[in-house]
C-alpha cells in the first residue's frame, strides 16, 4: 500500500467522520513562526505567536452593540496608568518612600547623602585601602579621578566622547594608580628541603583581584580549582608539584617595590573627562527659574529617618610599602587577631588558639624574638565576656582566676606565650562608649540591643506574665517587620545562658552580641576578627599585606559572612557602618550589613571574598559543586566531627596536609557541644601541663558521675575508679587502648596541634617549638 493510500477512509462511516472532523478544525491559541538564524543556513528558529484566528469563535460582531461601555472602561484605565507613570517619572528619587514595603529585605537602609558616599570612597582610596582595579560604582557619581597610592601606574585609556554613556554625566569610575611596582613571587620549596613549605615573605601581599579571578563562585569557579591555585601560588605544594606547565598565571602574591625618582616623574597626571551636558532630570526651579538637579537622585533613603547632615572623618592615612617602614609593624595596620567568647572556656577556643600557634609566624622556634626581625609578630586577643550576654556589666575581677582553673585555658597563660596570646575582658557598655559615632546615642536602644535581622530579643526588666512566651510582631513605618520576644520562665533561661551546651540550649544572645562585637573591635583597634569555631590552616602574612577591608561570601548567596572580618581602625567605612546601624536598630547581622553596603554602593570597600578561602566545605554542604568537591568531601558540617565510614580512612592517611590544603582557615559552624576528640577529651599537652590535665580528668569524672546519678534518679556518686558502667562504654569501635578505631578529622587536627606543643612534631612550616627552659 502506498503512503497516499494509507490516508484514505476504510468505510463510509469513516468518511463521514472525516468530513465532519474537517468541517470543525481544532482551534489553537498559538501558531509556530519560523525565523532565519544569521550564519546558519539550514536551520530556523521556531517561535510561538498568538493565533488571532482563535478569536473568531468569540463572534466579535456581537460585541459591537456593547462597544460604548467597553471603550469607556479602556479609556479610564489608560488615564489611570498615564497619571501613575507621569507622577513617578516627575517625582523625587525617593518616590517609593511613601509606599511601605512588606519585606525587611526590601526596606531601604540608607541615611547618607551622595556627597558623603563620595567622601567615604575618597578617604578609603587615598588611605591605601583599595588596592584593586575594580571600578567604583557609577551610582557614586564621582566627577574627579581619585589618586590610588596602592595601584601601580597605568597609562590612562580614555574613551572618545561618542562612546561614553549619555547617562554617565562625566562620572569617573576608575582610580589613578601612582603606587609602587608589584613583583609577583614564585614560592616553592627547593630540593632537598621539600618536606615543609616556605614561610611567606615578610611584607608580601595577596592580590585579591587575582584570587577573585580564580575563585569567584559567581563566575562558576570551583572550590577545588581555587584551592589548587592558592596551594601552588602560596608554595604549599612542597614536594608534590605535579603540574609541569607554565604556572605564572597562578601567581597571586607580590612584593611592593618603591618607585625611584625617574619612575615617579614619569607618572601622568590624573586624566580629565571631557565635559558633557548633564542628562539628569531637573526636579525643581531655582531662584531665577533655572533647573536644579537633585544631587541624591537614584538613592533611596530609609523611610521615616532624616538624612545624616554631616560625616566626621579622621585625616586620611599615608600608604607605605612594607620595605619603607622603620619597623616591620605598621602602626596604622596592627597585626591583631580578635576572637569573642562568652562563658566557661572550652575546647573550641582552645583549638583556635592551638591552630594559631601551629600556623602563624610567632617565633616560638626562637629562643627570643630578634630585635632586628623583618617580621611583624602577630598577636591574638581573646575577648572574654564572663557572664550572660544580656548583662551590660559583668563582674570581671575573677576572670583570670577562672582561666587559671580552666584546663582548656590555663596552658595559654604560660610565660612562653606572653606577648602573643592575650586575654581581654569584654564589657559591653565600655566598648560601645568607645565608639565615637554612637557613644551618645546607643543607650536609647539598650532594651532592643539584641537585634539580628529585625528579630529583637528584649532584655528590659521583666513583668509577670501568664504565658511562657510572648512574641509580638510589629510593622515599622518603612514596612519592615520586627519580631520581639519577651517571655517569662523560658526567657529567663535564654537571658542567663553563658555558652551553647547543646543544640536545644543555643546561646542566641551571645551570637547576636558577637555580631556587633566584631565590628566594635575592628573599628576601635584594627585587625582581623575570627569566630571561635575557626581553625587556622596556614600563615596569613599576605592577607595582612592586602590593605583592603574584607569578609567572605555566604555560600551560594551574594551576602557577607563576617565569621572572618578585616577592617581598619577609625576608618570611613567603619564610621558609615556604625551611623547606619544606629539608624537601623544596631542590627549587625551579616545579611543586614550586606544591605547597608548595597544601598550605599560601598560593597567594593568591604570585599566579599570567596568562601573557598575560609569555609571550603560550605558549598558542598548545600549540595553545590558535588560533582567536583575539594578534599575532604563534607556533605554536612557534622562530618568534621563524625567522619562518614566511607571516608574515615582519609584523616589518618592524609593528616593536616590533606585538609583543604590552600585555604587560610576552616569554619566548622557551631557544634559547640561536640568534642573534637571523644576518646581524649582533655588538653593532651604532656608532662609540662600535667596539673591542668589532671583538672580535666577530674572534671570528666564528675560529669560522668552526675550523668549516671541523673539517669538513675539519685544523687549518689560513682567512685572515681569505677569504669564498669555501660555508660562509660563508647559508641564506636575501639583499639586495644580504648582509642577510636577510625579517627575523625576533628580528632586528627586536635592531636596534630597538641603534638607540636608536646615537642613531638614541628609546626606546618617545619619549625620546632623551643620552650627556653
């Protein structure tokens, strides 16, 4: 049978059906339209368009009798839309301020004029805090070129006026580099000394533009590839450089080489932008009828708040390359690590301090610190809040006595660590009074001081209530929603917590206080703040060399995570943040800080570094980049403490060297209640610290006795030598010595650092600790 015959009806009934089917064809609301694709001769692009024929069944002829009311309705709608659009286009830049938003994410936070934002950019750039070639946002509206003392000179490349955007209004977005030359370093160990990586060169600088080029998640860069670049460019692949290609493209660490007189004379003056007529929309008439342009057009002010009328800044700083300093430490950029802790000292800040000693160039391998050293010795300031975060004044007289009695803290009071590790008392009132921008106004917000993303935990004097909790949600004038928690018995317990002892008793107040404390400490003293759930993985020398402020990315989201925060003392950026936060309820949640900088177009001044540098597992835990994960591969943060069986051979086989090699630190995200080393949950530092270790053993026995008594419903105690209870039996496979059969990553890291303190192994750079005894 032919193809044509296959379409013939087989019976009269089929023929009748076929005729009736064709007389009432199916109606489709769209029809395909084929468009020629340029450069592709044999293919066409199919686009579906509305099928006007489908409107025939509507019998438009019947609507002709009702076209009068229809046309009147359409005319009224057109007039309404026209009025709406005209009022928006002719209104001020804050036209939307009369219409409250229902989401706190969309509520504007800006309180500064454009002239103040320009002042902030100018201060930071001229102080040497913007060593980047990234452009300044067009919205800042700079009309003069800023001189950048940290960028090498580059001849200007001016675009002809015909290529300039008509909306640019002579706006400048690039800085003019007049800084020292950059010599990029080839860092690697050389035979036969390849067992350990070399220390970073003193005064070296990490080029964050290069790091962003290789590591930016927004540009689809993988954490695994980023870590390899960081590893090779930093010389951390000692003895294991398998790449046999030209690796100059992966160099990201440089030294600043000052210019000589001839080179300085050859630097061109800042370029001048050819004048063009302004394209901005006039908003009102001046005294003589001349049009006046709104200087804040395009900026959206916080609703219900007046503009800040002035911005008081300190004099700009002078950028000086490390090689030109009289001493290796720059007084304008102190090399201080800050950390905040509330309540009893535990194994968490203990491990942070241990990793600091294991990785940073503290000179513990020397009998004494040389007077002519070219290295600026870093310091670690651990701020202790002795009581609950809700207390503005906590007793601190006995803080050091408590530290001496703590087995986790006492080792760091040893004279060998003097001048390196310092314990500081935290007092909320004293610290906030030390911030000039808010010291006269913050007390008005004292009852709502604990504000995290609009959620406020009230600490005012409690009144008797009948319910266990009272949660009130209110909508502010700007449309943002605020949730205030005021409770009785449950709130009493929340307000008096000193640390998180379990997931169900999380010390939320201390977390909120720490969100603010990190900005307070960096603005008052300068330096870098780190959360207490952070472990150092390498020397930070070149991070100190890069003079810009930074935090890092919130995993896949384009927001800040301030678990690592670098800011300068009394900087313009800090003044902006504190004044803005004051007008927004002193909210320092990282995502709120993102909103502050976004609304003011200042995100370039607080660089959002890739999380691969400080939080390499985060993307994997949120199911990103699992096709090419880094080493080790964590699908959840708990894997650090309880390494899955399938990967439990890695920690002991690879050790510290195989743990996110190339990253600067690791953030294990809370888990304050999980021990690093369940089998040896004490500071295992050898005979030198035998007394403190004995205190730890006594505390463990008391805790087990209390747990047994609680389980039995009695208050009897278990003899110190009685270990026959099933409660003492571990839940994991053990060795003959009762150690865990497969050691977790957290255990391997803790024992690695402790081996260095005991003198059984050198630090990661091959340096042995000298106790000078």
